[in-house]
C-alpha cells in the first residue's frame, strides 16, 4: 500500500504514517523522547476516534519511553527539559491508572522550584492532583459500601458482625439493604 505523506490524510493514513515513523525511530535507535512523542501523538489520534484500547496501548508505550529517558539511560531529551519529561511521566501514569506513581511524581514536582517557574505545567499539575484526589475519594467511597450510594456502611463489617448497629432497613441502596437483611438473619 502506498502512503502519501503530503497533503491531507485520512485517519488510517495518519495512523500508518505515525507507525512508520515509530518503526524508523526504533530501527535507527534515535531519540527516545522523539519515539515517546510519536506514541503520544498516536494515542491522541486514537482518542479522537474513541478507540480506548488502542489509546491506552499507545499511552503505555509513550510512558515506557519517557521512563526510559528518565530512569534507564543517561538523560538525553534533545530540546525537552527534564522537568517536562517528569511531568509527562506523572500525567501519563495518571491516565493509565498508575495512581500511586502519578501521586509520587506530582508530589515531587510541586515542591520543585524550577517546576514552579513553568506556570503552565505547574497549573496543569495542580489540576491533575485535584483529579487524583477526587478519584481517590471516589475509590474510598466505593470501598466503604461497594455500591457508591454514599451511605458509609462498610460491607465487610456489616456482614462480619451482627452486633454492629445497622441502619434502618430501607434507608440505603438495594445492596446495603440486602446486607442489612443478611446481618439480621
């Protein structure tokens, strides 16, 4: 199949050209940052067409390449500074649900004087940290009940001990009500 690399491209042609560029970058062993950037561009394309599986795959590959730059090789980013690469690692970690890693890196970055000088990235990082906090809070709510109704009952405690006080039957969600009935029996 002949790929035209000039002019306007269809989605398939755009994906094929990026995959070709990735193949060439990997074959020639060029900059890992350029390779990571290509995977990030590929992820954006997949996001545009709402292909979540391929998007996550490309995000994971981009994250892997950025991590290689930071942790596994001598830092060589071309025109991208180390703080920007660290920010990208944190943000991609958040987007692929590596929440602990993302929180750790964001925590380090938010206290870095040089990072604070980059207002744009600093503000993005603050927004991402807020999103992480909201996600952690949501996960805690799910842990307490299992249904997310906000009733605050811990499902394990309710089923483990009949001596614990139980809310009035019917005051929570259907799942909580079923647990209450099971505890009473």
